C-alpha cells in the first residue's frame, strides 16, 4: 500500500499526536484499531495557535485521515482551562499587525486547516476542555461533533479586537443556532456557557468536570446565572443576587477539576462510531458537511483578502491593544475612534496612539 501523507516523517513540536486504542462496547481495546488524538499544546497561552501550529494541525489531520487503522479523530487542547483561545495575539501584534501581505499568507494556512477538518475521511470530534473563543470557536464548529466540559465558554472576539469572525463563524454559526443568535454572538462577543450553547444546538453533549467532597457537581456559576435570569430582579433582589454569586464562586474555589467524565464521553462516542460501516460513515459525513462547505467555499478567499487588508487599520490597533494591554485595559477607545473617524482622521500610528496609548509605550520600550 502507498503512503499518501504529505510528508514522510512528521515530528510535531507544538501539538501532540497520540494513538489511543479503539474500545468496544465492553470497554476493551480492539486489536489493530485506534483513535487519533491531536492536542493543541500551548496551555500557557490558552492553546492559542501559532503559525507553526497551524501547519502541524494540517499535517496531523491529513495523516489521521489517511490512517487505515483510525476510527475517529479527537481534536482537543492541553490542560483544563482552554480548548483554544484563537489566534496567537503575540504573533498578531509582533509579526502581522500592519503587514497585510504576510497576514494573507497566514490566513491561507488557517483556511487550509479548517478545510482539512471538513475534508477528513474520519469523523472529527472536538473535545472541549475549556474556553473555545475566536478562531478556536471556528475550528470547533468545523468539527463534526463537540463534547464539552460544562465549565467551557464559547464566544467570538472579532469586533471587540479589530477583526471579523470570518474564519468560519459567519459561515457555520447560523447553521447551528440560527441567524439571530449567530448575529448576536458574532457582533457582541459575549460568551455563552456550555449549557446555553448545548440548548441552542451547538454541542453534541456536555458533562460535569467539577468534584466537591467526592461528588460530581454542575457548574455552579451556570446554575446561579439561570436562577438569576429567571427570578433575580423580581424575587431575590440585587442583594440576594450578589450573595448567590459569592456562594457559587466559593463552591468553584473548593471544587477539584476532573476531566475523566469528559474523556469517558468522548471515548463512548468514538465507540459508537466504531460500530458503523466505514465507507458509509465517511459518505454520510461528506454529505452533511456540504451544508458547511457551501458557505465556507463561497466566502473563504474573499474573507481572507479582507482580513489581510484590515491588518492596516482596525486589526493593527485592536490586536496590539489586546496584546500589550493589561488585564483590565485591552480594548481600544471605541468612542474616541468613532469620533475621530467622523472628523476625517486617517488611519496611521498617531490615531492608534490616541485610541490605545499603551501601545505607543510598548513600541518605545521595545525600540
């Protein structure tokens, strides 16, 4: 048999690739079959993908797709905090801000990665072990299934930080949650809890990952938020609302994060996929993916071009403001920006200094 991989010897540096035995219905390993786990391995930066990581994900997905012994692909992130926080803002600020031609080549890699997910001959499961934001959310919605920790949060970040969610969210999100919810998520960039995203149709399954005194508990912040949404302002009053939030945070602090139920749920899904005809499964995946590909293939190239040009203006300011800012000051002054543009201001370094002064300070420090 021929080797159809893009490279003969692939040795990743920024992702982990692991072959885990496929399990039968009794939980026993099946001889000669496995699932391919691909882990984004950048936990210090919430598994934000770098240029190198994009290349490695593409190669790993292609290799898994060609793997005759593979049943399914599991795409996940290292640690317990994040699946993926999107693009690496360090690279955006230091390499791509103000360099549209470079960013256009970078977006070719990102687009190829999303296309590789959508073209996999194996089902792709997103194991959501934490936040899934921006490009991370777009990668996740390209996958065939998503099994999530109930601590996970899902959101876009584009308009808040100088971009548009045109790496897949504007194509895929309306298919999951409808146009109104997609519109709100993509423009307001407010996070959805795993419970809410599951309710809206965006997830296959959610599982608890917190243990308190040896017992599994649901995300206490979500339970509190739901209670307050329904009753807080009418029955409980604002003082009770604050008390409930404090109690939820106290529970969170005492609980231990344990992803074993998440792994168990992912393995069970892989097992159910094992008990299908492989070619019929692949054809079914391809047919269902056409709904995503219809929008993705129509828009990805023009979106890539716009995102590159945007690196000269709002992305130049927004990504640098986020990366060089503090925890409490990472957004440009939106009101001042709108005022200055209404007055006829041109995009240049002077305007960026006005709307995000700390970016100028970082430039001076760094030379």
